[in-house]
C-alpha cells in the first residue's frame, strides 16, 4: 500500500479539524520554524495536534512554534507503532533534527536526568570536568551484601582482573557520579546470556556501554561510542584478522532500536591505554554514556542489576587504589 503525507501550513491555526475532516488515524510530522521535526502517531490527529499546540500533555509545554503539519492517513489494519518507529529512524538517518525522545539518542529535550544532575554539569561531564571517581565506595560496600557473583566463579583467571580493570576505569572515567547514579542510571549485569553470553555488561540508561563477550576465547572488550566517532575507512579494519597479541583495536558499526553505534573492540584490560592514546574514544564513550542516561533511566534493567558484581568491582578498585581518577 502506498502511504503518502498530506502537508499543511498550520502556523496560524489553533485547530486543524477543518483541514482533516475524516480519516484522522495515522502518522503525523510537526515541522517547526527552527528546522526541527517531531514524528508521532495518533488515533485522532486533530486531538493530538491540539495537545501539542496547547501543551495538554505530560511530555512537554505548549509548542507555539509549529510551522507545518505532515499527515499520513493509515488504515485500521496497519500497525501504527511499526510505521512510526520506521519514520523516526528514517528522519534521524537523513540528518533531520528531531524533538522526539524515543528512538532518538542524543536529543536535547528535557530529561529525567536533569532533576538529578543540572544540565550545565552534564555538559561538564563530557568535557571531563565532572566528578569521574568512585569516592565513597568504602562506605557503600556493606549495603551490597555478601552474595557471591557468577563473574568471580565463571570468568577464567587470565581474564578476570583485566575485565575488572576495564570496569573500574569505565566507572571512574566514563560514567560520572557513578556512586550516586548506581542502579538508577547505570547497571551491571552478572554473566548475562545476552547475544551468546557475556561475562558482564555495563549498561547506561537502557543501552550497553561496555561488555565482554563469552564467546571470545581471546578475551575481548566492546565499548560503544556515537556513530561518526570513526570514519568509514576505520570500519574497514574489520576485514583484518584479529590477533590476541596486538595492542590495537577495531571498530564495528552496530544497530540498536534507538540508535546505532561505533563499537570499539579491543583486548580486555586495555581500556585505559586506548582512551589515553586516542582521546576521541574517551570523548565518544563519555558522550554515549551521557546520551544514554538522558534517554532513559535504568528502568526494567534494575531487576538485573547485580549488587554482587558491583561489590566485586568496588572491592577491586579499593584493593588496587583505582577508586580515584588521577589521570
């Protein structure tokens, strides 16, 4: 079925009922005077437009800068959510700035994180001026219990400390206010079965930031950075066979529902070195972590947050005097 947008200039209108007298179910796009767009779905686009225009919604204040409306009528037998998600991705991939929060990592709309950490401080985080450390972990340890982690039982001895070192570096250099935001905006999964199995996965918001695949007998770490951190030519290095004794890295382009990422793959234990040698990896990982936390709190991932593995990470940091960022 060939679905097409109808387009209207609505800059002076409070209501669009006369423009769309029937067939009001569908996908709509709001185009704003500043060049931004918003993609949504509606059972009744007339009602939904009024909510956006007058601010009768829990998501934002009144939008009085709407210039144009695009509307695509959709029959009852077609799934609005599937079409909406596809359109959001299409707009995002074409480079159009979106006011959407959902499926739009890196948006500039208000976030629940803003209530915990002022926006100005968030910008400082990305520049490396934020509180990147684990101050207070000694006091935090008793609250994490005494349960043993699967990680310590299952991870081969040769990789265990290397992975813990990467996780400590991430929590002291990539995830700001780690103690304060633990379990709220970042979580750690202990030996999850995700994608063939992981030794551990560090999740910011609802997106994985750093993980360690079990299927890799060579002991690799995977770190996400925003798309565009690396040029396409760097991605071609994926064609080069990977050797355990190399001290380099390669980059893969991966896709999630809400975004894509340039994923840096390297030998476990090497995170600190590559971040120091390649500042754009450090900057990119900080940006990805912040965008993910602005996108969403930990939500459903809280149920899989491992206090046992968190305790192991904190304990490793204390024993190796790595809980303070001295870089």
